[in-house]
C-alpha cells in the first residue's frame, strides 16, 4: 500500500484539497480518517511498519531528531490538561 508511482497524483490531490474552504477540508479529513477504520489489523501493522522505516531513514539522514521519552510525556500531559 505504498505511494510508489502515485506521488505526483498524491501531490496534486493534496494541492487541490488545501484550496478547499475550511468546512470542506474538515469533511474531507473526517472521511479520510474514517476510511482508516476499515483497515485490517495486517494492513494497519504494515502501514505502521512503513512509517517506522520512513522515520528511521529521516533520522539517519539527519532530517529528524530524537526526543527523549520524558519530554514526549511532558508535552502529551500539557496537551490533555
């Protein structure tokens, strides 16, 4: 379920979506998120594995940084309080 050759199509869809008014973007986002509920456990695990691999590549290339667990927990606590 990789983007592969569809990167140009995805970029065009994203450009089109971003010019929608805020209500239409919200509806689109809600429907896209709801569509993820239909994924099988295997599909979801595969997507997470792809994302983890992508993040590792970004980290190793110096385009992402690590964040210590206590900092993540602190930020999360602030968001939910």
